[in-house]
C-alpha cells in the first residue's frame, strides 16, 4: 500500500499542466466498440480507471495498445464477445457504459450491475429505461443486466431526467446505442457535461449524426457504420479546479495550463464570490493570492452542468474550512457525498453534516494528522487540507486518488508543496463500529 505524507504551510507558486479528462476518455473508450477500424486517442490521462477500461475492452475483443504515456490505439478485432466480466465493472462502474455500445453493435450484452459506492446507491434505472425505449429486451438476473435486441435497436423519444436531474451515465449509454439504431432518437434532459459533449464530438467524427451537442436535447439519426478516428481528449476540468483550489488554499500564485474557462464557469464564479483573485485566457486560468487577501464564506449547491460540479464539492469544502465565516454546502446530486467531513474534522475543521447539507465553520487552524481517503474526490480534498494543516498529514488508502489524478503529488511538488508518496505495509482500514 502507499500513503501520501504532506508537510503543510507552503505557498504554492508556478504553472502546472492539467491532464486529459478521465470522465471524457472513459465513455470515448466505450464508444470505440462501435467502430470498424483503428482509432488513435490522444491526451489520454494515465490513470487506473483508464487502464481498467482498457482491460474491459480487451475482454470484449478489442486490441488496446498504449503508444507512449498519453496515447492509445484501439481497434475491434473480434466482435462476438458480449459478456463484460464483473472483475472490471466491480472496480470501475463506468465500464457499465459498454452496455449501450454492445447492444448497438453486437445485438446483445450481459453486463454486471455496477452496484453502489461510498458516495451513493448509484442506480441505473434511467439507463435501462432509455435502452428499453429503443427496443432492447432487458432482464436483471444474477447481478447482471442481460440485454438483447434481436431485431436491432430503433430510434425513440426518451426523457432521461431523474429525481436528481440529468444523468451523465444514462445519457452516455443511450447515446452510444442510438448512433447505430434504426431511425431517429431524441434524448430530452440529456446531460450537458463537457465530457458528454466530448463523446458526442468523437462519435460525430466517426460518422454519427448528432444534433444539439452541448444542449439538453440531443437528436440522433442512426447510421449503418462508424469508422475509426484520431481524437484529442478535452482537458480535465475537475483536476483543473483541484489545482486552482490548491493555489487558493495556500494563498499562492498558481497558473493551470490547458484549463478551459468555458468548462469552469460555476467554479470561477464561486472563486469570485469568495474573493479569490483570478485571471484567465483561452487555455489557462490562474489564481494570484497575496498574503493579505481576505476570503469570504459562501453557500454552494451542486447541480448538473453547468451548475457547480459535485466532483469539486469536497475540494471546495477544504478551501472553505480556511475562510472566515460560515459556509453551507448542499449536495444535490449525491446527498451522501460527505465522507470527507469526518476526516477533515480530524484535521481540526469545524464541519457539521445535516442531511444533504454541510455547515462549514471557517477560519479554523488545521493541524496535521493521519487521515483516510474514502473515495476519489474526498482523497483530493484531504490533500488540499494537508497543504495548509500545520505539521505533518498522512493520507492512507490513496489508491482512490490514483483512480482520477495522474501523479498529483508530482504536480503539487513542482509548485513547491512538501509532499511525498511512501510505500507502507498492509492496507489500513478503520475498524467499523
Ligand atoms: C458521472 O457519474 C461521473 N462519473 C461522476 O464522477 C459524477 O459525479 C457524476 O457523473 C455526476 O456528474 C464518470 O463520468 C465516470 P449520474 P454517473 O448518472 O454517470 C442519479 C468522479 O469523481 N441517477 O450523472 O454515475 C444518480 O444517483 C465521478 O469522477 C439515477 O437516479 O452519475 C445521481 O444522484 C464520481 N438513475 C444523479 O442521477 C440513473 O439511472 C447523477 O448521476 C442514473 C443516475
């Protein structure tokens, strides 16, 4: 096992490059199942989740080759495999997104239900609703979704809004099915996250006919075939937000190269409300905090894009623990996504959870301690808090962090942070009550 050890108190300064977007490459790799011929995907982040999706594709008859650290070559070489192994879905729930592509290309699929995780139950009812509307016969047996489309899929008009608004995963699964279905599919209340747009642009380049990209209404005319392409994945807006918050929480000067301001509107608006001095160009954003800068508490509610992203909620909470006043964070997307609260309080933060709200009493002096990472974004929040906690912070179970951040400690060290990765013994697990 490995742990991160951070000596807090250093102001970060300098420029850092953001990697390709994890949540764009994962659906794009699922989309590769649809094409005949080879695709080259560039700006691929070298992450555990991406490697798991690569293994999933290999099990489904796809040749996957890494060409250098950030480029993948992907080609379907055998298209009679229809069973996705639980081993990969268990490790990375987005591998459930091969369902729509397998149904569209191979007419049937057996994909394990992904199950829940620490941030929520993670249902897939909207995914199945959309595929059934397109003519798929679906049953759930033995923990697997078994889907067949003996006559092929047909277009349908589908509303994908759920109790929590639009769904990234359901939009991805239905979009991947619709591009090869017979006729027209209209998806209402489609997710508009930039990563969904990136998938749609990738499919469009492959020859798919999609209108309304970037809007909550996607219109797809099914086509017969899709061909391989050479594609450059968008930068990761959540990593960019995490690195900008690292600059703000240490009251430093940090420029994030390749950050797209147009993908970060809600984050930048929150920074402005807090009083974080910002500058931005087409392909970069920077924070410049002098020692005397005064930040203000704010209230945040997470929403589907273009709202404040749930994936940056934990990281922004870390910043707000250092800001004078009371901030209230409402988690609308995953109401249980507060595993980081208890760990942050171990560092001396004063955060109270009330249902889907976290009340953050700011301006607390954080002091270093040993804390445990529970999920990807909570891990990032603990790193951010460790950057300002007095003394040493040790973060255990950092395999969660490696799922979504490429060498984060190296990027932060290059900005002046005292942060090291250490190999330790067996996995640490808190003894549950
Ligand atoms: C994607 O998960 C992201 N994962 C998540 O990022 C992100 O937090 C989430 O979208 C929301 O933006 C990837 O892209 C790989 P949803 P997904 O379907 O698709 C409910 C990270 O940290 N819902 O948009 O699973 C659901 O419970 C990860 O990178 C249904 O009710 O999320 C949630 O409350 C964590 N029924 C809301 O919708 C369904 O059928 C949004 O979920 C599907 C979802």
